C-alpha cells in the first residue's frame, strides 16, 4: 500500500508540474506579447530620438564649419581693411604733397603772370579808371 501511495503521489506531482508548466507558458506568451507591443513602441521612439540627435549633430557640425569659414573670411577682411587703410593713408599723404606742390607751382605761375603783365619801365602805366 505504501508503494501504491508513493507511486500515486509521484504521478500526481508529475501531473501538477506538467499543468504548472503549461500555465506558465501561457502566461509567458501573454507577457511576451504585451512587452513586445510596448517595447516596439518605445524602441521606435528611441530610434526616432537617435535619428533626430544624429541629424542635430550633423547640423551642428555643418554650422560649426560655416562659422569657421565666416571667421576666416572676417579675419581676411580685417587684414584687407587694415592694408587698405594703410594704403588709403599713404595715398592721402601723397595727394596732400601733390596739392602742396601744385599750390606752390600755382603761386610761381601767378608771379610769372604778374611779372608778364607789368609794364616795361619806359612805357607809361595805365591810369586807374576809378
């Protein structure tokens, strides 16, 4: 009788384990479907966020390159402006000296014209009409 009860208990335990395993598989399948549904949504959101961040990084890199180019252009323009300013100052100084020379030459010419218009010492001077 003890043998019979032992075999029956063993059989009952095996059947109970089999039923528990079956129930666990059904619950796991439902949980897997539930998790996959939400994980796929979250995975899609994460992938979208990753793609957006990669696009943002590309845009930042592009903007940094443009900024570097603009900084180089500004530096070149400043150098050009300084050289033009120096050149402009030298040209102004040259024009001032030319103007001074022209003024002195004009004064000399005026003197020559006045000497040319003066009457000779033996000719009478014209009378003032006033």
